[in-house]
């Protein structure tokens, strides 16, 4: 028998909420650059444009669009009920679109068996900075 006295209200809310899976496309080429999941698509798109809750790579791409008077196009491709279902489906969509777009896809979460080149480049830059810092302090590595 299911015990409902130990289930939180937040858990119930998330399991009954509708989530939207979306694609962000480059308006110049219609190329898919990002796959995401959210409750409120309009607010989420504004968040991407205004700099809230976006990765450095998405920020760089969106900022380059804004600089020329554009913003990403958002396509809602699916809806899911329940956060767990939505996150599972988002991961599947990321894998599907990665197969199509490859490294042009800016997602860093959920990309299958792949270490994105931009993450590798950032790791190399960070390592170079640390080595330079150690050298400036006369430390050995």
C-alpha cells in the first residue's frame, strides 16, 4: 500500500507539472544550437536572452545574436507531465540532436559519450593559467 503521508507537496507538484521541451535555433541558419526543458517557455527564453541560467557557451552565442539585433528562435517540440519524465526525455533529445548537430550543439549536460571540444579548450586554458601562475610564483609542477 502506498503511504501518502511521507510524500512531500513539492514532489507531488513536480510529478503533476507540465514541462516543455524546446530547441533554440540560430535565426540566421535555423540550425539547432541548444535543447532544453522548462515549465514556462516565454520566461525561459527571456532568461536565455537576459543572461539568467545559461552556460558560458550559450551566453556567448546568444550575446553574439543580440549584438546584431537578433535573438534565438524557440521551438516547443514536446510536452511531458512530471519532472522525471521531462528530464529523461530531454536527455534523449540532446542525444538525438547531438547526432545531427555534433559539436555545434551547445549543451554540456546529457551529451552522450562526448567531451565537448569547448570544454576541453576551457580545461586547457585553465591549466595554462595555473601553470603560468605557478611559474610566476616560482613553484614547481
